[in-house]
C-alpha cells in the first residue's frame, strides 16, 4: 500500500504570493517522500477510512517553521467520486489553485477516458493498482510537477503533442507566432512555389508541426540542440503524419541549415537570470533549464541567431521571434544593429497584453 507523506507550506502562510509569469501554480511549496517510516506505519495502522490526513509542524524542517506534514493514502475499493474529492483536498492543501481540475485530469488519464466519464462513474471502485497509481500521480502533482508531464501530452493550436521533461511545455501565447508564420507563408506563396521555413529550438515540435499542418505546401526544417527533444518532436511528427513535410536536424541554432530559408521562426530560451531564479517552481524545477534560461539578460541565443540570420535568409525573408514581456526595446535595437537594409520590425502582444512576438521583415 502506497503511503504519501507530503510536507507542505500552506499557500495561505507562504512568504510570497505575487503572481509570476508562466506556470500553472502561483505558489506551491511541497516536499514529500514515500515510505514506511515508523511514523507513517503507525498512522497506517490507525486508518480505517478511505483516506487519512495528519497535519503537524514538521520537526525535521529547519528551513521554515510553517511547513506541515500531510500523510495521505488511498484505500483500494474507494470510489471514483471519493478518490477525486480526497485528491482535490490534498492538492488544495498543497497549494494548487486548480486542485479539482487536476484531480479529475489525473484520474481520467489513469483510466484513459474523458473527464466526463468520471461524472457518470462516481460509484466505480478503484482497484488496488489504480488506487496506488492515482496516489502516486497526486503525490507528483503535490510536489508541483506540471500536469502536461504527468499525462504526457499538451494541446497546442489544433494538435495534441506528446511531451516529456526534455521539452518545454508548449504555451498558448506561442500560437500567436504560428498565426504570424501562416500569414507570412500565405503571402509568400503568391510569388514562390515552395516557402521554406525553419523552426529553431523546436522542442516538442510545436511551431514546426502546427505550421506544417496548416501550410501544406511549405517545407519546415526543425532544429534543436537536444537529441532528447528531437526524439519527442519526431514522435509527434510521426503521430501527426507530418514526417514528409518536416525535416529534423540536431545542432546549434541556424548552423544545421543546409540552404537558405524564407522564414526563421524561434521560441528560444529568453528568460533572464534574475527572472529564472524567481520563476514559478512548477516551471523552474521541472521544465528544462536549457529551454528557458537565455543568459544574464535572457538574450544570449536571440543575439547569436540574429547575428547569423543574414547568412541563412532568402531575399524578402522574415524572422519571427517569441520574446519576454520586457524585451521589446532590447530585441528591436539588436535587430536594427545586426541586420542589414533597415528591416521593418513590429512587435505584437499576447492576450495578457505582454509584448510577445517580434516580426522582422527583411528588405
Ligand atoms: N514563456 C516561458 C515562461 O515564461 C518562457 C519560454 C522561453 O523561454 N522561450 O515560462
């Protein structure tokens, strides 16, 4: 029987509740361990309900006195309805602002069903294996692990993409970059037979695959420095039947490109060192640092890409970059400095009102 012991600093008493960029959990501090420590075992013996909880000041914590220990276990034979309710309570205590949705998504994932199935099967009893597997998923979520990694997928544009912790979880704001790419490609297709596009730092393949799906005549080259990320991107291309239209290359930024392209698209790491240190732990502790951190000012990779871009772009080419909310001025200045021929530069905002996509139209 799996026993979950979670050390929690309740959100209500946590030191900083300021909203942070990215991530799904505003403030979320938990530590947990599985096990049958003497304390856990004695609690187990006293249990006769589906679940149990014990909160107490954690004597082993030296970092903070307001950590609490929650011990939770899920008995086999508990029902879908009760398991869900119990998990919701545990996640709420652990600080998740989406505890009910999380509990539902993880249980639906476990059964391989839509969430609606749960509502029609409240009395369905969990097997011992399901109870253990659910408790483990809830434990990982209580520790702050993103739902997308727990269920292994995330929707982006109109695609469902497989993800794991080798890739950044695709964000909805990046869909705006795809829209901009499709607009450029549609315009360019009036004059060239095949538009060639490159997605630099493709990660899960989100941008490359969404563009390839919606611009069937274009060819996309997807580059990533991480072989593990490329494996995810390739698997996504396979699953979406887009392998014919996307070529995958491992390497640094533009270097693997063997021919010039009309369009360079990139959601490179752009978080600066200070913001990275303060990122939501649900992002910082789980998503790859190499996909987020862009050096001291966040612009290391964008700087290198822009400097090399003239050697890789065809005449009339365009560069689309996702940027951080405070990078508009710096990136515009950089582009003006390193790109020849007075490019036209526009910056569009995301739905949160933050500057997000830089459009650089070369002459
Ligand atoms: N939007 C991400 C975040 O703020 C950052 C993505 C990136 O660095 N490209 O968490």
